[in-house]
């Protein structure tokens, strides 16, 4: 199996996982991944349960493509991948709670430390622009500056990653944060963590793998987590 075909197969699986996890519905949402000198992107108007690896569309950064018609949102996929060499995957979905906030043009503030997974002290919401337009791409790029996720005004969310798995995970985290934030708002506006605390949180997140303690000293204790076989006798 060629590397290209395996990448296409993985993209189909990720698209189906988007719907299976509940962060996307029907034919909404789209996915792209850098590939060679261009990128692969999901086609327009094809349900994920009917999509096959050969249906993925090969695009160049000049907007030319081969095969099926690409997603109507190809512009922001192209522009994000071109502007962000630090990431290889762009995932867009219409998850319910994130979209509810986006419909109010409401960013997710640092009401919870996990907001830092998107790279800053907020998950911004972009201005509204018609789907599929250059204006929407420009708005998305502005909202994603220094971030790996954003909400799209009256539209949905975008999550970025080095891999499909990391982008899918981040989209799920954004949706969870949006849901918790909406629940918290039912009790009143929640307190927001200060910028200096979020800077500490983000620094620690950048030094750790998911679910594992950071390397080095634990803040405030001087303790260091080490594998058991390295502990002194």
C-alpha cells in the first residue's frame, strides 16, 4: 500500500470518527492534510459513510486540483496550511456547543485551565463571513494567530494539529470546553484565570505529553517524577 493511499485511508477514518464522536453531523465539516508539495482535502457534498480513499481531492497551493470538486471551504484549508508550517492538519466541524457560542460571537475565556490547550488564554471567535469565501479564510487566519483552535462566527470551529489524531482530539476538547462554559454561564459569569497563571499552564502543557507529568520539577514541591527503575535503592 502506497504512503498516499494510507494517508487517504486515515483521512476517511478520521472523518467518520468526527461524526461517530458527535462533533460533526451529515456532510458538514471538512478535513485536510499536507501531502507532498500540496495537500489532500475532503470532497464537496459526499457523506463520510460513503467516502472512499480515492475520493479525497489532491490540491496545490495555487488552488488547482485533480479529481472530485473539493470542499467549499478549501480556501481556509489552503491558507492555514500555507501560513502555518508548524501544523499539517486542518479539521473543521460544526460541534453543537462550540457552534452555539460561535452564534453569539462569544470567545471561550480562561474560565478553565484547559483552555490553554489551544495555545493561549482564550479560544477566539472570528468575525462572520460567508462560507467558502476569501473573507472567511482571512477571518479564520486572524482568529488562529498564535492559536491551534478557534470558533468561526455563526458557523463552527477549526482545530489544527501535526497529525489527524491530535487535531481530532483538540476539536473534542474545544467542544467539551464550550459545553462546560455554557453550563457554567447558567450559574453566572465564571471567574477567569489571570494571564500569568495561563502562561504557567501553557508552558507546562508545552513541556508534557498528554496525560503525563512535565519533565523537571513540579511547581511548588521540588518533586520530580521518574521511572521506578531510575529511583535510588
